[in-house]
C-alpha cells in the first residue's frame, strides 16, 4: 500500500502502458502523445525516463532487454512486475473510491480574485471561457473520431468526464460573471 501512494501521475501512466505490453520509455512517450494523454498528465521524454527509472528502483518494473535500431541510441524495454501490478491496481482502486484534494490552481485564483477590479476579473474569465470552449470542442471532435473508429467507450470515458467538468466550470463562471456584471455580487 505504501508504494501505491508514492506513485506519481506519470508513474501511473507508465505502469498502465506496461499492463498492455512491454515497451521502452520513448515508445511510451509516443503512445501517450498519440492518445492525447498529455491532457491528463504532464509528460516530457526526460521526465518519463526518470519516472521509469524510479519505478525500476522500486521494483515495480523490470528491464527485459536492450536493442538498437540503426544509428539510434540503445533502448531498454521494460515490463511491469507483480509488485508493479499490485501497486497500480491499489492506486487505481484508491483513487476511484476516495476523493482527494488535488489543490488545483483555479480555486486559489478565484479565492484571491477580489484583489483585482471586477471588470478585469470578468475579462480574464472571458478568456478562460474561450479556452474552455476550445478544449470542449477538441474533446468533442476526439469523441466523434473514437466513435467512428469503433473504440470501446471504456477506453475514453475520461473524455466524457472532462467534458462534464468543463461544462460545470463554464456554467459556474457564467453565473459569477452575471453576478459581477449586475452588481449582485458587490466587489
């Protein structure tokens, strides 16, 4: 259990890929980017290599071989260990069952927004709304593509969750802006 709580988001993403099949970190990176998982976890090639190295130090993954293609550097392929599967499963079960305060920045920014003039807050929130609408449009187009390709919904249910969360945020921001514009919320 202690190992499961020590997993980083990037470590979880790596373990999840290794549940599918053994692979090397660069292949993991390419797959995460191709699947647009970078909208869920911050991923960079260097940090992914370090994350896999930490997983190996913890005994959660094991190197299964090294190969080289042409002039390319050697690439070590990893597989998930039994301890890695257990840590991944425990982490996943805990996160699905137990709410965790992840300290997102936006609630903090809203709590400090009174330090800015109301008209500026409304303007900044307009920019945020534009970005949220663009993100929802991206998710909707991705959803349509996945449906067209016949990908089972269980593999992209997170897209539906993100759409719902963004729609709720948009509704909340719209309400706050209405209160600021009308003066209902004194600033």
